[in-house]
């Protein structure tokens, strides 16, 4: 009788032990699953770079932010955010960006928290950009970026380059009202060397050279060109528009929407209340249009100091 009882107790104990083991194992597995549900630092970074490869810029930026929620001083995450901001799939392509990276917050923070190796890479990307810009600034015909605009290099002398906006950047009358004016007295000159100049940063303004501007008479009718001036920003003259462009097609310019546009020159037109211009098809018209014509295209020119 004793043996069956002992056997029964053994079975009961075994069953309870197995049940306890199942409960413990289940709890352990559940705990492990919960622990694994939170993505790791490394997995978030890997996923973020994959989003960059797929050109999913917004999602990549979000994942880099999740990394920074865990480690606010993780330099590679700021580097990733910079790539997402500039829509760059591979960080090495930062070296091909159009403008230097210095003023970009994500670049600044990446550099601030970078270790020695990453710091060298970041500074190398930026240096490559600046070297390319410097070289382009010395190549006549090259297009460079400055102050948020695209500019074409027309001439290079010593450490200065004459540049003109690649296209028409806005439309304004040559003068605020219809009257006899010269470049010296017109409101467009006042605007370019005042309000427009102030759109550039302090550092950019330091690079713009004040230049002595010659204002010859109209070559066909002798209309008075007025006094010579000293300007930081100006328009090309009739003579300069002919000298710096080899053909009408090169002189042609567009508006922001791609529509062809005519643009003002600083020289006087056939009469003292007109100003010369370049036509829609790129032809220099010395006869000009009335100075109060409101749809005149503006292509500023300036001499920039090249480092």
C-alpha cells in the first residue's frame, strides 16, 4: 500500500516541478522578449543609414533623432542628420556639396562631439568644398554659389573675380519714376548698394570689393552717362555686356520659373529717361526702355575677393 502512495506522491511532485519550470521559463522568455523589444543604439543607427540609402530622408532624420534621445552627444548621428538634411545618401558625397558646411548646425554639432578620426573626416569634407569653390572662382565661365545665388565668373584679376548672377533674380524698374536719370542717381543703384547688399552676411559683405565704376555715354546717341561711381554692387554697362559674353545666346537669362527675360544695363539709353538693356534673345539694345518700366530683370554684378 505504501508503494502506490509513494509513487503517487512522486508523480504529483514531478508534475508540480514541471509546471513551476514552465512558469519560470515562460516568465524568463517573456522578460527577454520585452528587453529585446527596445531597439539598441546600434540597430537604430543601422536602420537610419539604410533609410538614407533608400532616400527616405525624413525617416532617416527621425531615426537619427531617436539615437540622440539615447546619446545626445553621439557625433555620427549628427553627421547622419546632416546627410538627411542635404539629401545625401553617402557621407563621402558631402565633399561635393555646393557650399561650405560651416554654418550648418548639424555639421557644427557633429564636429563638436566627434572623436579625432571623425573630426579629420568632417574637416576634410569641408576643405574639399572650399578648395573647389576657390578653384572655380578663378575660372572664367564657371558658376559658383555666393550669398544664396548662382553667379557666373566673367573675369579674374589678381585675387578678385567679377561675377554676375546666372539669371534674373527679381524684377524692378531702373528708377522709381519716369524722369531723366543716370546710373549715379537711379533708385536701382540705391537699392542694390543698400537693401540688397544687406541680404548678405557680414562675412560675405567683407568679400565684396568696392569698385570704381565708369559710366560712359551712350555709344550711339551720346546720351550722358553721368559721373563715375564707387559701388559694391552694380549692373553691367553696354560695353561690358558685349565684352564679357561672346554671343547673344550667352547673354540670355531666365526668371526663377524658367521664362526667358530681358535685363537692365547701367548705361543710358537713346534718351536720358531711358536705360539700355539686354533683350529676351540676348541682344544688347542701346536704344533702351523707359527707366520706370516695372518688369525689368535685375542681374547684379560685383567684384568678389577670392581667397
